[in-house]
């Protein structure tokens, strides 16, 4: 078994069971949940992994608002009180907030204990839980603090999705669309064939998205180059997400990335020769999934300012990953402030 | 240049100068100091590294009391405000508290920016600044939180030592004695030949200690095995240090390790066949440098309890690295509570 491997469904549970059987020298096993996954996901999880009987449960509050150092310190303290050591294991059972944060906690506790991710949201399955990025927010800056650190394994099982609200499902869908756009035209084609899309195809679509992601991060684990293509839609998307955080227009991550992808598809037409016709197609398909969010022109400036804090930026220049074609993406592209405002205007058109 | 390399004195400054010349694409350079090193060490440092003109200074409060997540958050926030990004560089100019903490800050900021350590205390020169352990305390547990992460380089220059108090110098000396005891009999012999020890030999003694440390950590960077020998004296030493923290008997790190080495030399006689005669010699030499600290018998229990939190422990068993001979050390040795109390009694005899 290679570190960071992703296993699916019942096969995944079997891998996890084997792993626990073969590693019985863990001094203690901890399961990190939030109050939602504790109620909805823990019981089926324990049923599938019957071997896991002796464990300590650590429960945190759900939501991005709690993805901060305060929650992390609480988990560090709890691990300390419960006698966790370097030979303990942490199983993160939850969405992206929980797997990002749990990975960071495990990677920094006593300079590193092992962890396993069991994502319970679509977003976390196709994105957050794989690839070794761990992190928390600092103030309103998303994932400002973190380390690169691979989980022992990731178990992806779509059964958890039945408890998700539609809005959360859609949030994950945005990243899947992204995977198609940046690296897999066939995946994109399947995702925009709305008439023939149903739940039965979900498993294979998830698998395909994970395959794209893993291929990219394996080539470039610490984002020196290629991995940056995963940031398509994210420079503007993150800024929009941050801007509306804590307002009544609060957006889910994928909803913000949907906006970002439309705006950055437009930027692509300026920078990489991406066809305007393709940009319009991207916009049309995404808007079918994601109803338009009203972004007043007077908010553009503030959103623009927020793009400057993006982790991808260096030396104060705002950096983008932009489409060259459907299924192909460039990175280290730069855009001017005016162009970024035009891209937001394109989204609003 | 290999990551983590240690360079000495003027040669070190030349290496740093060359490094900065060859890496002019750093978006920004930050220098982390505390109020002591800002006053005493920054001016000579800047004089030696004339090329470093454009930098931002970040100043923190000195001392172990401030080696916590609160200070770290403050530095993260300051870096954010000053526009640090992944292509920025952090130069840590200070003692072990500062280099440990600065390394942790850099390794977690935006999932990692580069850092360089310029240790200004003897302890930090021969121990903390090299080997890639970064960390902070959690509550009263030392280095409970951290990551393994190598600095770009370490510059060791003994000129800073002239501003240190005798007690701080001695604190570093304990780790040097340890290096001799665990891996280099000649180094130990030189260090206990007190009559012929003077400041002029200090440079070569520091170099020898760093050589021992680097040899060990290069073989085992993440402390899976051999590196544990560097923990000789530290299981009991850390517990004693923690126990007297915030009391009027507060001990410097090296002072506590001196106690730990004497106690663990005694444990060695029980566990590895280390000669009692050698243990007595270790005790005699160390007590010449480090006057005896009164540890009342009624404190033994509480100190014993604290050894249980040591990061080296797994599965609740208290783990030690113990001398087999002068210049040779075993690891993963276990001792019973009674034996640990006897070891403290041996120190007090």
C-alpha cells in the first residue's frame, strides 16, 4: 500500500480493515467527527469497519467558521489529555473542513502522527481529502496555514452522500467540472450531458475526478508547477468566497469556484487564446448547475483586493491557472486589475 | 549547497551572502528577532551580511514562556500583513526558542516558506538550530507541537556568545557533553579536561558537537531509530525542567538536561551494563559544571508523572536512551517507576 492511496466503496473498507489488522501496534486510535458526521456517518462507518472497536471519539463543531487555530488547539489539547502519542492514528471522518483540519492536527502533533481520511461530502471526496494539502484559515484567509502531508489512505464511499443537502452536493460538483475542464475533456462532456446524468453514474464520475486529481498531485506534490492547474477558478473563486463570508450571501466553496471558473474562462480568452465560444459554453453549462449570484459592480474592487492574498501569488503579481482548451490548462498566467474586473463583468453579463 | 547544511563563522557569512546573491527572486526577506537579539545580535549580523539591506524586521518577546501558539499566530498575522508569500524567506536570528518557533512558523505559513537559522546562543548552535526539528510548547508540554522541516542553511558564529550570561553558556554546554557521551569519547575527554579548557577551544568544540548531531540526524531525520540517542538525559531532564518551570527554582534547558544525564547514567547501569564507575565519573564531571539542584524526595512522584508525557513514549511505557559505554548509546530502553525514582535519588546522593 502506498501512502496517500485512495480506495473506493466496499473495497475501501476492506483495505482499511486490512490496514488496521496489519498495524495493531497503534498505541491508540482516534476518530475525529463533527456533530453532523457523528450522527449521520459514524454509525454506518463503524458498521462497515467492524474491526474498529477500541477508539476515542473527538467531536468538533462543523463549518468553515471553526476551521481555525482555536479549534486546532482544542484538538491538540484533547489528544494530549487522552494520551495520544506518535504511534497513534487519527481517522478523519467528515467533509473538507474536517479532513483539512484533522490532517493539519495530526501532522503537527508531536511532529507527526499518522492519519486516514474518510471524506463524507462530495467536495471532500473529489478534492480536499486527497493530495496531501492540510490546513486551516487565518482570520478570513482560507488555508493560510498548513503543511503538505499525505494521509495513510483515503476511503471514498458515496453512501455518505445520501445525507447531504443539494447545495452541498453541488459544491462538490464544481470541482468535478474543474477536473474535466483542466485535464479530461471526456469527463467534462459526461458532466455537461445533463439529460443523461443520474445518481447511478455518480460513483464512476467521482472515481474519474479522483483519478485526475491524483495524476496531477503525484507529478507535483508540493505545487512547484503542474499542480497549479488545480487552482483554475480558484483565484477569483476564493476571493468571492471570502468576500461573501459571514454575509447573507454566503457561498459554499463550490458555488464560489463556479463563479471563479466562469470569470477565469473569460480571462483565458485574453491570455491563452482560449476560444470565446468555449468560454460561453463553460458559462452556460455552469450556470445550469449554479444559479447566478448577484455581484454588484461596486463590490468588484474589494474582490480584486482579496485576490492579492492568494497563496499562489508571488512578488505581488496576481497569478492564475487558465484554460488553453477544454481539457488543457496553463499555469503562472498573470492578469491586470482591469482584466480581472472585466472577468467579473463577464460573469454578470 | 544541500538543505540543512551548517556553515561556520566568516565562511558561514560568505555562504549566506552567496546564497542571497544567487536567490534574488525572493519576493521578500523577513528577519525574526527577539528584543535581546534585536539589540545585541542584529547589528553585527547586518554588518557581516552587507548584502542584506531590504528586509522586514519582526520582533517577538524572548523566553520559553512565549514559545506558544499565541506568539506563532502573532507572527503569522504579521507575515500576512507584510505581504509574505511562498517565495519569501525568513531568517531566524536568536536562541533555541526563536529558531524552533521561527522554523515552525515558516514551515506552516502558506504550507511552507524557506527559512535560515542563525543561532545566537550556545544551546541553539550545538542543538536546536540544526536537524530540522521545529516546534512550540503546548501548555507546559515542551515542543508538543511541531513539524520536521530543514532550514535552507544554518550559520554558526560564536561571536554572538560574548553577549550571553554564564548560565546560558552552561546551558549549551550540557548538550555538548551529551554529544560526547553518546557518540564521541574524544569529545567527552576534551570537555572534561577542565584545566585545559578555554575560550579559544570553543570554536572547535562547537564544530565537533555539530558534527556529531548532523551525523546522527542525517542517518535518521524523523527519529525512527538512531536519532533517539540525542534524547539521552532528556526524558528525566524534560520532566525536571517542566516541574520547576514558573517556580523560583526555574532551570535552563541545559541545567535540567545535566540533571537528567546524571540520573539516566545511573539508569544505564541497571539496563545496559554501563559501569557504575563510569556513571560516577559522569556525575562528578557534570556537577563540576552544574551545581547541584535540590530536588526534595516529595517531588519525585510528580516528576515521574511528567516523564509519561515525553514524546518518545509509546503505549504508555516510559522510554529512555541510555549509555552503553562512554561514547556509545542505546535507545528504546524502558525503566520502571521505582527505577526512575532511584535514579533521581542517585542524583541527590
